[in-house]
């Protein structure tokens, strides 16, 4: 967001799942890049490794959860993690 904009974090419980949503009002992700954000070593940044979301996806899946990314260029990105609640 280059020091500007809004970052929002929300949590909700849906039955036996916890949902965590992180949303920002940044530049968003280009439509051509969105299908690749979970691929290891995919990055659009000159200094990035491209491992961040690939690692997060692996951790979430190991815990029986899901991760979903939606983005609208010029309006921001929303990442939702859904994890089962341990009983």
C-alpha cells in the first residue's frame, strides 16, 4: 500500500471453522498474476523470493484449512483463511 490506504483484519466463526480475512486497499494483483500467487518462487517484486504465499498455503492445508485470494486492481486484495476449530 506504499504507506497509504487501509488494512483490515476480521475474524468470524462459521460452525466448526474459523475464518480470518485480511484485506487492503492497495494496488491489487494483476489478473494475469492471480492464478500464480501460490506457486513457489513466483514473484512480481525485484527483491522477493516468491515463497510467502506458497508456504502459507502449505501450512493452512496441513491443518485441514483453505486459503482464498481475490483481488481487484486499483482497489485492493482480500485473503481469507478458513481453519477447522479444534475441539
